[in-house]
């Protein structure tokens, strides 16, 4: 036998790994070595207290074993709680977080070392955990489900490197309110509510009908060149990741462009509500619109594994949509399909495509999550087309585009007075009037924006974009806690919404919660790597308030590259150059501020300031003053 002479045993394995260790070492080797030595000692002490033993601790990794899974998980929780407390005392850029994976498995025990798949699985589970989090295998979960005051989120079956069979994984939820809950464990076609049963039928039909399309497409398509993980501009997420490219308009009528764009955006919006999926935002994927790009290029530039592409043709009362989902890393198609339907079935068709993507990526959804994906708002196709038409002018962020969007949203509401999404856009046009300087009465515009957004929520309380905008409106009226709560609601409904994250980052910045603002802003930028200009502006401000001046300046320069005359960016740079001690540069930016607005003054800023904390407001003013701006 190959393992003759080796002792085997069943044991609970804990694998821990420091997040961002290489970056920390590059920035400050001495401090990093001290921190990890201290943290490793803490882990060793807690492992011993929980009746475990450290097997190995090379570099930023640690491997331990326990005779009990309960002991292993309790130890992991204690470790993460202790590190959270200690990290709170460190600067944001010096914090050291660990991921922990736990597995119950058979191992080879040789000279106090352990080997085998049981160890490998623990290491792979560790990579699935969030920074500061814990991930356990199904074998471990079965031992602790009812024994500890914890909650769990089922992550589905995970394909892990060098392990032949998928491993079922669970994220440990350490929040007190999660205790006793198991989220997401219902299977994709779990409890057969009417909606779930209908979805099951749809999936079966799509799969059966798709076999023909699959074979035809594979025969006609060229081989896809695989993307390289090494060439990724961003680290590949620890969950399935996808970019949905703009569907091509095949109608031959440029006036129909809004329709193919709308279908694309609706699919992105639906996928963004899926918690176990990472979805690139519309703004980034639409930068490829009209360009001949390769799938591997898109995957590498956006840092994703899967790419969806397709086309739309609308002629009279018929619509044809083709779609193909590509695994960019493997270099092959997962599926390809052509849908020929009556236009009146467009909502059901969008749901089918979304569900097919989720099924192909082997994602597990609860009934509630599944129901949340369904297209909502109106059954009136004329009203729906008005909504699709208003999006393009709205995204121009111009006075003319805003006025056109308002007219179309009002027309959509006239057709269907209960069309919730139309009220969201109508409300947005009123607060955008204030930002664009086109409002005759900002107070009245703000009131209208509040009323329309609240109307949208009253009609449909599952619209994440409505809560995002409500959060922004509360911030404008200095109701910071309410603003943060509404943004949190939006992120809960759409975990992949870059917009919800960046608005949260902005509100948190002005509320004085700067470290949190940085985290949300960074998440937004990862979800939308090629973002609108104001994302960089928001990111720069958040970084500045935590003392990361050079990074802040870099982001603000990116903002100016996209919008050279952006007044707000120039004022931010004025202040941040002052804070960083670059007075000459601060003076130059102050000159740009006065060139754009000759009447700008510190007193005018003071009257309009939205900073919650008086001391933060005064520090900002001091930055303006040092740069030479008039009182």
C-alpha cells in the first residue's frame, strides 16, 4: 500500500492566512513582521486554550488541528473577534486581517505533521472566506449546526483546486442577530411555491431547448482564447464573477439602440441582486459598446471569469435575442441560445436569461432571492419602452438630457400611474436639477425628489435604486443616520450595486466615518473598474480623510482627466494639497477654482457645507485658507 506505515485519523483542521500580506510587507517590513509575530502568538494561545495544537506556521499562514469541530470553530471566532479589536487600534492601511477555513477530514499523521485532502480542503475553504471571516465545509457544518450560537450562509458546492469532487461550503455568520439561522440552504428549485414551480418549468424548457442551440453554436463559433489570471488587472473575486457586454442592436435601425441597451441593463440589474455572484456594473461594460473586443481582453481588464454577450432584434411584435455565456478562463462556451418570442413576453424572457445564467454558474438561491430576480414594475409595454428611452439622456448628466428624461418618465407614469421605476427616475431628475444648477428653487426640487422616491417605494419596496437615492436625499438634508440606513437597505437588496456602495461611501465621508467610507468606495470601484468621473472624486476625498494623501491626489487627477473643469474636484485638490504640505500645488488649484467660479469664497462654502462634525468642517476650511482662497 502507498501509505503503509502511516497513521491515519479523522481530525478538525483549521487553516488561516493573512490578507494583503505582500502589500503590508512592501509598505513596512518591520511593522508587518512585528504585527504578524504578535498575531501568530495570539492564535497559538487561543488554539491551546481550545484544546488544539499548531501544526505549522510558515510566513503568513497557520495550520492547526483539533479533536473537536466545535472547539475549532469556537477558537476561530475568538481569533477573529480578538483581531477585530486589535485592528481597530491600528491605522487603516496597517491592519492585518485573516481568512480562516475549517474542515473535518481524514489525514495522514506523520511525525506530528498532517497531510492529505483533508488539509487541502481546509486551505481552499480559507480562500473562500471573507477577510476577518470563517468558512467551513459541509462535514464540519454537520457537527456544529445546532451546537453554537452562530449563523451560517450556504455558499453552494465549490470546485476547489486539486480536489476531484466539489466541496459544499458555509460562511460562518458571527453577528448576534444571525444566531440559529442558515441562509441559502434551500436548493435552486427548493420549496415549490407557485413562482418557484413556474421558474422550474422555465429552466427545464430552457435547458431542453438549449441543447439544440448549444450544438449549433459550438459548430459555428470559433474557439475562444483563454484569459490569463496573471494578466488580470484586478484580483479575481472569491465567487463566480461576470461581465455582461452590451447586446448588439441587430434591427438595422439606430433608433432601436435604446432597446438593446435596456435589455442589457435589465439583465445586469437582476444579476446584481444575487448575493453569491460578483457582477461588473453597467458603466464599465458599456465602455466596450460598439468595439470589437475579445472575451479574454474583457475578462482580464475587468477581472472576471465569465462574460455574457448577445444581440437583440426587434421587428414589430416579435423580438429575437441571442445570448452566450463564456468561461473566459477555460476558453469555451457554457451555453448559447436563441430566443424568438412575441414582444409581449419580453419580461418573462429576461427572467429566463437571468435564471439560465444563475443555473449555469451553479448558484444556489432561496425562494426569496429567486423571487427578487423577477422583472417588476409594469405590465404595460408602452410604459416600459418609455423607461428604456429615458435612460440614455439621463446618463448624459446634462441639463438637456435631464429635461428629456423627465418628460419621458412623466409620459411613462401617465400610461401606467403605478410604474414604480418611472417614479425613481422622475425623482432623480429633480435632485439632478439641483446638482446641474438648473433648479429655480432647490428647496422645491428637493421636496419633489423626496415625494417621487417615496412614491416609488410605496409601490414597490424592493427597488434598490430607490433606497440609494433616498439615502442621498437624506444626506442632502443632513439626516446622516437615515441616509446611511437607506443606503444599507439598497446594498442588502443589491449586493453588487456599485452605485449603492459609492453613495454609501460619500454619505459616510461627510458623516465623519472615514474608514468605513474608504471600504465602501473601494468596493464600488471594484464593481465598476471603469467608472464615471465622480467615483474617482468620491474615492479621493475618502482617502484624504484617512491621511492617504498621495493616493487621494492620484484618484482626483483621474477625475480631472475625465472632466478637466470639474469644480468640485479642483476644490478637493486644493484642500488635499494643503493638507499634504504641497502649498504651491494648492495655490495652483485655488487659481483653477477661481477661474471656474470667480465669486467663490470660504464664507460661501461655510454656508453650504454638508460636513456633520464641526471640527472636520473647520479643518477643510483651513485647507482652503492655506491655499489662498478668499474669505
